[in-house]
C-alpha cells in the first residue's frame, strides 16, 4: 500500500525532482514513445541554448564545440539558430561528421556552414564558447584533443555556455571526469540533475537554467524520482506553524544535553530550538557547569544533572529520570558532549526512551568502534526515526569500511570513494535514520530512499557553532511534530536562508537572531498559492 504522506507522490516534489542521467534518458524515451519526435526535443533544446545565450550576451564571434552524440546535436541546432540571428558562428566537431547518427546527424545536416575539427585552434578569434561536447552521462575522463581544448578554454578565460552540464562533469555525482570548463551559464532540460548541485561540479556550472523542451511532467509517474532539490514547496505543508489554540505545552518540549567544557555548543542549540518554535527547551547541564548555563540562558530551563565524577554511574540514572517525563518529547545530544562512556549511555537512553532524537557530533563519534550498537538501538521497536547530523569527518568515523568479522551480519561500512549522495543514502539505509550530511552541498537522506540536496548555502556558514545551531533547529521542529525527513530538510533550508540574510561577518550567534526573518519569509511563501 502506498503511503499518502510520502512526498514522492506530491506534485511539488516532482516539480523540484532531480533526475540522474539514466532517469533523464528514460524520460526522453517515454516522451518519444508517446509520440514526440526526438528531433523536436533536440530542436527545442538547441533553441533554448540560443535563446538563453542571446538574452545574456550581445552579438559577438562564437564557436560551438560539438561532440559525437545528442549533446553535439543540440550544439548544431544552437549554432544554426545563432547564425540565423546574425551571430558570427563557427562549429568545431569532435570526431567525424559522417559518424554522427540519428537526430544528431539530422541536426548537423541542417547546419550549412563549415565544420572544422576540434582542436585548441578552434578557440582562436572566439569571444564566447558553447560547450556541447559531452552531456551528463559521460562515463570516462576526458582525454586527448577534447581535454586539450577544455584546458585551453579555461586558460583563455572565455565565457562558456554549457549544454546540459560542463563537459567532464558527471551529472549523477557532480564529480569531474579529469577536467571540465568553468561555465558562466549552463542550460539543462526538463529537470536539473544531482551533478548541478553537488560539488565540485556545481561550482563549475555557473548560473543554471532549466528549459522546457516538450517532455511532459506525466513521465515522472513512470520515472518516480527519489531525489529532489531541497525546496520549501514540498515540505512547507508539514511545517508546524502555531495555531490560534496553540500554547507552549502543545508546541513540544525539547531537551538538549549540555557538555561540561564546550558549553557554548549546547547553548546555541537550545536557543535555536526555542527560536524555531519549540514551546519549552531544557538544557540538561552537568552540575559542574550549571552556573554557566543558568547565567547565559533566559527563557531556557536549565536542569542540573550529575556527571563524572559527581555521579558514580556517570549521571545516567538522573538523566533517565529526566527522560521519564513524557512531555519532553525530543532530545539532542552531541554538541560539546565529549567522547565518553557517559555520552554513549545517554545516547542509547534517549533512543530507549522513544524520544524523537537528533544525534550530532560526539554522539556519533562515540560509536565509531561499533556502530552496530547504535543502529540496533535506532531500529528497536517503536523508536521514532532519528536525525543524524554529521559533517564529513564524523560521517567517515561512523560509517568507515571495516575488516570482515566472524559475524557476517556486522556493518561492513560505506565505500568512502562513493559520491556524496550515494554515501548519504547508503548510510540512511544502513542506520535506519535520516542522515543529514553537512557541507555547502548538504544532502538529506531518508531510510526509505528519498533524498534532497540543498543549494544556495552561503560560504559564511563555515564558522564554529553553525552546526550546533542547525542541530537545534532540527530538534525544535521535531519537538513540534514535523516528520524527521521534512524537519531535517526544513532546518537546512532555514539555516542557509538565515545565513544569507546576515551575510559577511557571520558568527553562529547571528544565525539564531536571523531565524525570525527567515521564518517570516518562509511563512509569506507558504501563504502564496501553489503553482498550477
């Protein structure tokens, strides 16, 4: 039976879907099988490139670099249309013209100008270059003449318009196959691909324009994409805005486990949880640091909890007593917690208490020696799906490949050479948790296979404490009942939006104070009618 809450079933998810090259190929195939000629799709694609180019640049000498496949066919169409509009255009082809086949050969036949062999000299006299050499499905590194031409293109600093992706960028992963040009503009078709958002490819695409070329949205019923751009449109219906009858007890009670030394981490997380709407927030503070938390926090409950060496059991009994209060429905552990047996035991206690949970930083690293213990606790009956929020280093520690053991069911780890999207999705499946793999191209992956990639995160987020704020935002949304995958996605979006509103000079505390503006903008967006 299908789950009616599954975002993949929504039109908004499909509007923001990301298609792998294989899925895009299937969309093309289904469209052609439905009666739309492939030649028309190519004509529309080439025209979209020419249209985008002429909107952004004045007339100037241009060279179109065409490859041997359909990407090259798009280039031939673009060249023909530019010439019809009075642009001085040359075409350079990688390979033999007689080797072109199908729609690409037909497009080349409609180009009546000369076709020169691709080479470094092809760039001579050009003031703009259209890169139509290879599309998103390139499976091997660029080499030979193609590599030389791309290297010369970058060396000359010419503006580049890429067709589909800059040649050499893997559309599925964002990896660069040997070399790729830095485009000022990339024109892709129907839907973006993961490689448009994932590093390092995303940094080479420039502005990315998605052009309609005649592929109907109905093909997505068959393609069923699992990956989308992280966009409010598909999760805002689940956002927990307060209603007229709301009060603090209906908006959830978030618990933050504070550390004894790095007290700022827990305080940032607690303030972020409160800002995003949690009705009450409690910091479980070590007795030794109680005065620090109590003096710094207003509007946040500070509950002293014995810890080593004050408690013979590391304070676990007192901590479990805190968890016994059912009103404390969500908990965060990790920021500033320390890698210790106490952190390990408290993490397992949160999961055993069936709390909605965010596990970050030290709460992940503490299980590096045996992650199966953590994964078993996550998968125990009636445990709500938690959110794990690792950066690359913490992810590598928790999900590192391991030597085979006598137990064939032991977690084998995740290949670190896999691309970021694939690593996050494998981690979510292996752990049973939503995995929020941080970075400027943050990936959010759910155990059921859904994944979202964030775009537009400003570089100012690379500052100490910003991850603590992010974990607190996730916590606050979980406390208010937002589903784990949607809560993680919304938190990432709000976090980036708040940073963008502040701009240069950002420190972590600024994210907390910028959150109300980000929330106000999100609420205004939510009140707009959905696109038809």
